[in-house]
C-alpha cells in the first residue's frame, strides 16, 4: 500500500518519502508530491513495489507500521498537517489526546493506529474532507489484507462499552470508559467480541453489557444480536446526534463523566426473556423496554 524511499528533493539519510497509489508525501518537509513530479526511477520502483505487495496480499510488517505511525503522528502534531488538528478539536480531541492515541496524518487521510499495549498491530484511515471529496474514496479504509481488529484504547476503564467507531471509543476513553469497537464497522462487531473472548467473560459474570452504537439501523442490529445471544443490554440513548462521539463533543469535556453516568443510570435495559416477545411484534422498536434504576 505504501513504499518508503529517500526523497530526491533534500538530504534524506532516513527514507521520508512515502509512495502511495496515486500520490507521494514527504515527511521531511516537502509535503504532497504528485507521482508525475518524481524521477522516472522512483515511479518505476513504486509501480513494481505496489504490484508485488498486491500479489502478496498487501499490508505492512510490524516494523513498517511502527515507523509509519511515528511519521504520520509527527506530520499531524508538528509537520505540514498540523493545521488539521482543528478538525479533531471540533470533534473533542485536542493535541494532547491526539498524542495519547498516536493519531496522525498521511497527507490526505487521518491515521488511527490500532495498539496492543504499546505495539502497533494495525492502522485505520479516515478521509480528510479538506483534501479529499466524498467521491474520492470511502470515509474509512483499512490496508489491503489487514484483518478485522479490536480497537480498545482504555482496557483499564469502566464500564465496558460496545461502540461503533474509533472516534466514539476515543471520546468514551477520555470519559473513563473501557470502550471497544471493530475496525470494520458494526457488521463485524459482535462476532469480533466473541472471538476476542470479551462476550464470554461477560456471559460468565452475568453483567449488564453497555452499548453505545450509532442510533441507526446498523447500531440497533448490534443490540439485537447481543440480546439474542442471551445478554442483558443497557442501550444508551442521546438526543440531537447520530453517534456518541458527536453527543459528547457538543458539551464541555468537564461534563463528559457526568453525561456517561447519566446514560448508565437512564439507559434502556433489554432482557433476553422479553426480547422473544419483541421479535414477534416487529423488531427492536416494538420490544418492551425497562428503564434502568
């Protein structure tokens, strides 16, 4: 997906020019570089490397990921994409939080590394609307060949909250929660939680599972799948926003913890025994709801 080479436009002892499918980006200060501006040998090298990588199934080695994440993070916090921190700040993530989550910028995409401890095991790309229009790519994408990964930025938090996106998980982490999501959207979330053993631990403990997925059809399906599997689910609700990160970003950060406590206290609790009746009556919205005390 990306090849790192030495930039021909400045002294470059450590390769700083990243060759992407349709452009190049120099982390040494040159910024965005169209491929047609590069010397012919670099264009040919890029083409050969990309073809080889595609035949091999794509993706990065762990060492490549580590180096790239460091470069992307520097580019966002100190380099040519520092001005794009304002986009993150509008969504509740300041520079300190961006550094904590090791967020970065590849030149046209925000980068979200997936960590296990301090090791980078994957990456997620979020289209930057300042550089790419909606018709120039999906909002999110993963490196070719990367499996679905668990994104869990704060495993020591409480409570565990199932959510739908990385930004949702980050803001809930900043509010003290142990938020989990999948790098492939709501459709893969429940199966991933099962594979990672998280649902099994909660099933054995008999605990209520908190859910803050988007308030749309895909988010409601996650609730339905969990209830079908025998879990008591506390479904968080909010007004005026599609997802939980948007709901939190609309209030001062000092109020996030109290907002989370209110959602825990007032969330809709779904019981597996009552779920069967709801299914017969027309789906999730028709189910009997109990407000948590």
